[in-house]
C-alpha cells in the first residue's frame, strides 16, 4: 500500500556529485555539506560518510519523533527515547539491497511497553511507510544503556 501525503509541508533537497567514491553531498540550504566515501568493508577508504549512514541517521531521527509522538498520545513520557537504526547493505541478485534493524530504548520504561509503542510508531513513521514491503525491517525494544 502506497501512502501519499495529503499536503506537502516541507521538501528537503540535496544534491550529490561523485557518489560514494569520493563525492560530496550538499543540501539546498547549505547546512548539510559533507564528503562521501565508501566504507572500508566494501573497499573504500572509510574516511567520509556514506549513504547507509545518512539513511540510518534519517530513519532513526524520524522514528524517534514518531515514537515520542505515539508515546505522548498514549500518556507515556518518552522524551529520552533512544533509537538506533542498523542499516545493512549487501549484494542481492544483480544489484544491492538494504536491511534495517531498529532498536528502541527508554530508561525506566518496561520493555513490553516500549515494544508496544514501537510497533505503533512503525505504522506512522514516514520512513517505515516508505520502505514497508521493500526493505526487511525489524523493530525491537532493548534495555536502556
């Protein structure tokens, strides 16, 4: 099922030149400006960021906001929620594919409750909706560090 916004309220624009092999990524407002390199695990120097790190950062931030919003609606304070997105990258057939494992923790909150809220957040998070059915994704409550 495709989910389309009723109204676009913000559009992020970024441009890359050179891709993951020594390229550069910049946002239209100039706030994001970084060097891209492939990680050492795939033969790159690992001296810059890579698309999977950017995706992990974006997804974890988006999911965190969705989680905190869902928790608030449920009357649960979860402002200190931590979301870690582990984005896997590897060959798949003649191309490449991703996997995502989300880990959510909230200090002082029961793991079962965190898992319950995370499952609801997974239904409303725009990143989750964008990749549902295309990227294998797990959502797991974990103990707070």
